[in-house]
């Protein structure tokens, strides 16, 4: 439905809003909730690179306008029939990131793409102690991408009007959510190295500047490590460039798997990678990198039928503020240490 032109008179605006929330009457409490939610959804909820921030904002808006005191958002997983909790507000019956297997009722709601109320949720394993549930499948172009679950400790808490209200706002929620996921995917692609999936140099440079500013303000230390795969050329010459690509992919994966989620792993260029370790002093950073190098000593790389030990590499580490106060100074210090390590 096309919105009213800017400057339209109040009567035209009222007609538009009434049509938007039909079959609810926009003058009833439920109708006013729907109008409030849809207006604020269009005005306040902006696409953001962080999908977690976006979904949290969405749930807060549902709570403030529609009155959902306890609401959770699950994404369908492409690799299984499970659903993963991505955001929750109110009673946290699961931790964000946990997966659940949808019950038959959940499956029916998703397959039929209709809102379902479960007056007595005691038999539903996903309810985790809730008295009743309201299941709101979010679908775009016939494909369910997520499930919004509202729960209440009381049994029979959701009326027919609650179901109608959810049906009215559901398609708008689904479209906004799809836009947010596409936006995040585009943002992620622009900051990732296409071969290895590690962050790219531009992302690292921004993250480093932010970490310097944060550490200067709060008096933190952090470390930066450069890793160079010295043996990459020999692997390329002996086994071909596909093997060399697999070496870089393996290094990115091992670094990511053995560092914290808050650390930044990036491909700095060619056969060089960089790791940014926030709030990490130099001695601790050295221990971390020695452990990672030990894992690489034990690692092998496979390409087709060929299997090789992980090629030789060197690394250097610099710490803020003792080795430098700017990005250029820190990278240069780590680079000098990395070249020294080649002779050791």
C-alpha cells in the first residue's frame, strides 16, 4: 500500500492508517497499538551493520508499543530443522545463540505461515516453563525466515484480538527483518577477505584506530601481532597455487579458532596476517601467539590428494603504548620484530 503524500490532510492520513491495520479498527486499543508500532517502525528502526543491535531495537519497540513483555526472536537454520535464538527481551528462558528443535505446533505455524496461540504450553519443551505462547512466523515471498515467540506465565493469556494484531504487524516485521539481514550481509562482505573469510586490511585499520583511541582514554594496553607465511612461495612452486590458497585459509581459520571473539584477525596483504588483541599486555600477547604457533607446528594442509605440514612462518608482536602510540608506529614495530624472528 502506497503511503499518503507529504502534506496530506489528517483525514487522508487516518484512512491510510485504517487500511494499514485492517481488519483491526484503528480506534480500538489493539488498532492503536498496531498503528503506533508501524509508525515507529518506519521512523525509528534503521538498518545497522550489527544485526544484534537491530533485533534488540526491534524487540524493545514491540514491548513499548504492542506490550509484549517477554518476547524472543529465532532464526531458522539453513543446515537443520532447528531454530536459533538471536534476541530476547523479558524472561530469558534460553541464552542467545542456543538452538531448539521446534515442536509440531511450531512446525504447523511455520508451514501454514499463520499466527498460532498455545493456551497451555506446559507440554511444549520449548516453552521452558511459560504458561502460554504466541507463535508469529515471519515469512517473505512464501519462505519463513524467523519465528517471533511471545510468552506469558499465565495459561490462556492470548486472545483472538492478540492473534489478529500479530497478523497485522507480521508482514511488516518480516520485510524489515529481511532488509536488515541483507544489509548486514552486504556490510560483512565489504569488510571480509574473499579467500579466507578473515577481516580485510581496511577493517583492521579502522579497528586499530578505534582501539588506540579507547586505550588512550581508559589507560588500557593492547597488542598487535603480524604473521608472515615465509614458506608460502615454496608450497606454491611445489604443489600449485591452490595449495597456497588452502594454506592461507587454514591460517585464518586456526587464528580465529584460537583467539577470542573480541580479537580481530585480518589478512594484511599477500601472505601476511595481523591479529589485534584488545586489553592484552605484551607478555600475555606473547604467550597467546606462542600457543598459536605451537598449534600451527602440529597442523597440516590438504589440497586434493596432497597433504603437507603447515609451511614455515615468522611473527612479530608490538604493544601499546610501549612500542608505539600510533597505528604506523605499532605496525612498524611488529614488522621489525617479525623480520628479526626469521633469523631465530
